């Protein structure tokens, strides 16, 4: 059973993390953009046919580091998104339980 206190905690989490969630999404998108730029620079600096240049670019140390930063940003954003989704579910469950009580169910 979800208490009113649990519902309040869920609502507070949602309202307190709006900006943080947006910042995490921005960071994720920024790291994706950086990763693509690093790959493009590596591709332009490489020699050979298209596939060889692509492979060289993706195998570079800079691209590996950019990919790791991007994956870290994705993980942080998804963690926050899941946390907020759980809070939404808890709040909606509390609302549903209380609506049923008011109707005599």
C-alpha cells in the first residue's frame, strides 16, 4: 500500500529533479554530438578507402574516450529517467487507490 507520505515523496522527487533531468539529457546529447565530431575528424585524418577510414576513426583513442563519456551520460540520464518514472507510477497508484476509496471501493 502506498501511503500519502510516499505520494508526497514521489511528487517532491519529480518537482525537485526537473532541472537535473533536463541537464542530464542535454549532457547526453552534447556528448553524442562530440562523439560524432571526433569520429568525423578521425575520418578526415585517416587514409584509405571509406571503410578503412571509418574503422581508423572509430578505433582511435579520442573516439574511444568520447564514446565512454557519451555512454556515461546516457547511463546518468536513463537512471534519472527511470527514477522519475518510478515516482510517477507510485503517485498514480496512490491517486487510483484514493479515488477507489472515495467511491466506496
